[in-house]
C-alpha cells in the first residue's frame, strides 16, 4: 500500500523545485501548474476544497493590495508571507488541505519572503493555479 501511495504522489507533477529555482512565472512552472492544480484537490493527508483554495487566493490578493499601500512593502510582504504559511500549516494539521498543497505553498511563501518584489508574479501564478483547479471540478 505504501508503494502505491508513493507512486501516486510521484506521478503528480509538482512545480515546487522549479518555483524555488526559477520563480513564479517561468514557462515550465506554468506548464506544470495546470496538471498540478487538477491533482491538488485530492491527495495524501487531507482534501483541498475549492473554497479552501479560494480563501488562500483571496489572502494573497489582499496581501498585494495592502503591500501596495505600504511605505515599506518588502517588510510587509515578508511578515504576511510568514502569516499565510502558518495559516496553511494550521489547515493541514486540521486535514483541511493536502500535503502536496502545503509543500507547494511553503515553497511559494519561502520564495516570496526571499524576493518580496515578486508578489505580482505570485498573484498571477496563483490565479492561474486557482482557475485550473476550479475547471478541474473543484466546485465543492
């Protein structure tokens, strides 16, 4: 059974390593996002609902709006990215999100904290991710 779970987990194309190395809007990242989004609704360690993903997407958009109004947006983005990462960890502990999504989101927040000027890119990538997840049947 463990081998089947590991095999299924390995089959899901996870763009995390590419995001870490190349950024949010790299073409290979965007190519993997469609498949990853479709598979992220169900996975090991929980279940993502489209409502949960929408909540995260809305939080990212709010962070962008607030950062635009800040005198020092870099410091604000670094703090907010820590907060969002903690919120997704909490959701994972309550099995409201999958391990794959949490790992993916952690990489995104780590990249953002190191490169706060890439917030616009994150918003764009996550909008693409959410749209593909929704179109893959995530209406619950």
